[in-house]
């Protein structure tokens, strides 16, 4: 996995670097170990200040972009503290990854259910189910 951490109008201290790796990078790596693919995933993280002159309010910005082949998963957060913004993008990335995983499994389950439904009945049994027995005559009770 290729990881890029960029900064904008903010100096990344070693403690902030460690915090970002613990909160954002490790959960993504854990997900990618379970779901190995042929493409090299790219995680791009950007942290910084929204403006140089504001000191109060939501001035810290954190964003993460995870590229898995053609699929792009993105998370953004703005907060008064950079650590809180990192926590928010962690939660958002987890939610997006769970959605990504559940979509793939839902499509697979749906397809297998359709195949099972078609294979379950023979042609004669399907006709009987519709109100016609295997001989082609109508049945009355």
C-alpha cells in the first residue's frame, strides 16, 4: 500500500504523525489485509489549517482518499482540533469501507439466491406450482 501524508499550513510533529498512523492508516491496512486485491491501493492523507489568519473555530482540516483500483473512498473533516478531525475521518472511512464491503457481498448473495431459486425446481415442479400438474392438466381441489 502506498501512503502519502501531506501538510498545508501546519507542521506535522512526530506525535501528530504517530497519531495519524494509529488512527487512520492502521485500520485501513487491517481492512486491506483481509481483502487483498491485485491493484496497489493508495491512501492519500492531507492535514492542515483552512486559513492562516483565523485562530478560533473550525480551523483544522483533515481529508483522506483511499483508491482501490477504480473505486475511490473519500473522507473529510473540519474541526477546532486536528486530533478530533483525524478521529472524524477515521469514523467516516470505516463507514465508507463497511458500505463498500457490504455492497459487494449483497450483490453476490442476490445472484446466488436467484440461481438457487431457478435450480431448486424441475420444470414439472414449476408447472405444478403455477396450478398445472406435470401432465399439463389443470388441478382442482
